[in-house]
C-alpha cells in the first residue's frame, strides 16, 4: 500500500499552513500563533520548538489574515520620491531604527516625484491595512489627501514644514534654508547671481528653497540675473553641464546657488576643469550637507539637513500616536548653515 505523506510535511507546491507548523512542533495552533505574534505566557522551550518548526518548513505568517481581527498589520508604509542619492536612504535608516524598536516593519514605495504615482501607491497600500503612514512632503493630489485622512491610522509627512499637515509633520523650512544662502551671498557683496536646479515642477521642496533664496536676495535689493531648470532629476552631471551652459550665456556671473549638493559639486568640477577660481571668480553653494560636498577639493558651502533625525523622529511620533499618547503635530528640526570654502 502507498504510504501517506506525514502531516507535518508541507506540499512543495502549496503554502505552508499554521497547522503544519503546529504538527511539526507538537503543539496547538493557538500556541504557534502566540509564539509567532510574540505573545506572553509561552515557555521559552516551547517557543524554540515552534520557531525551529516554522524555519524548517519555511512558514511565513499571513499578516493580512491576522489584520482581520486587529484591523491593522504591523506594517508602516513609507513613501519617498527617490533613492538616487544618499538623502532618502539616510532618512529611511532613521525610520527603520525607530520602527524596529517599536515592533513594526517599514514597506516602501518610490514616486519619482510624481504625485499621480503617489496617489496610486496610496490606493494600493490601503488594502494592506498599514498601522501608519510616513510620506514625503506636504503637497499631494486631493484624492491622496482624502485617502490618507480616511485611513484611520497615523500619518506623518516628512522633510517639510512649509505648509499644512494632514496629521503630523516632521522636517525643516526649505524657504528659510534658501533665504539663509541668499543673505550670505548678499553680505559677501555678490551682485550678479544665478540659480541652477532640476525639475522644480515636481521637486516642490527645491522650489520652496528657490523662493526663500530670492527672498533673501530681495531683502538686500537684489534679484537673480540667470536661472536654469531642467526637467530631469538632479545629478553631478546635470550640475556640471547646466553651469557650463549658464556661464557661456552669462559670463559675468559672480555666484550660483544650486538646488542641492550633488548639482553644486558637479558645478565645482566644471570650474576646476575650466580654470574658474572658486570662490574668487565664482562663488558656489548647495543644499543638504552631503558627504560628497565635505570631501570635494574645496569644502562646499551648503545647508545641512538633519536627514537621519527627521526619519527617526517621524517614526517616534507615529509610534507615540499608536500607543495612544499625544504627539506633536509639527516638528521643525531646523538646519545648519555650513560656511565652506566655495562661497
């Protein structure tokens, strides 16, 4: 007679079940559930048996099934615009460090600075019943705002405080950061000033920095003499080529403000190759305080943003709200002006 397959073995073509883990460990399904959800009142020896059985069978808990009873999963949706430079990876490190301590797991979506794509991501991720949301920026489509308000879970908008938050916000004032650089240029006696940036239609925080920069200039009776924006993500290459093109058209410029540090370092590389003295002939400044600006041949003048801390504090605010504690609605972590060697 053919032998039947032992009950503790999983069929290679089917998902491993809670019952199979329980059979292998020699305990009840209730005990397996308690162990895998880290509940109390289970002996350590039993926990070890259950974990070993789950690992041997390759069992993965169905978080959505568990959410039917708890109304949410232990997932936090984190939506960022890009991973193209170190800015958002550092933010994510701060978020993950705090969430892991709170027993939650981040799941990520990337928008490419596209608000319509962000809307689609939010719509899809709502079905996962996340415990909370950490989303980048304060500007979203009307439908995205409506969905996040109706999600019945905490929402933290990060990286910006220049606007109205849906629920909570953690970041800095980009307008204030831009204004500091504009005033620095003006105090140095620079008069013919340009701006080089990426896609300001999509990167709204960069657009706010430019607004603040122009306000800083205007406070000293100055205005931009040249401006360059490209419908492309910021990069070293774009900063280099855009500055070269701007100087070819406006050779009398005395200073250039870049939307961020990678663009500014690209501009610095052009100046070094073209024999343009920095800052004697041309002053340069950026934003973010990236490591590349610190190790460049000339230390970049910039504004340092607290990226890791923004992520950490955002996660802590979310955890506080989930624990039923009061959480500050808007947290402005500020910035630091770095008086480098390029301006």
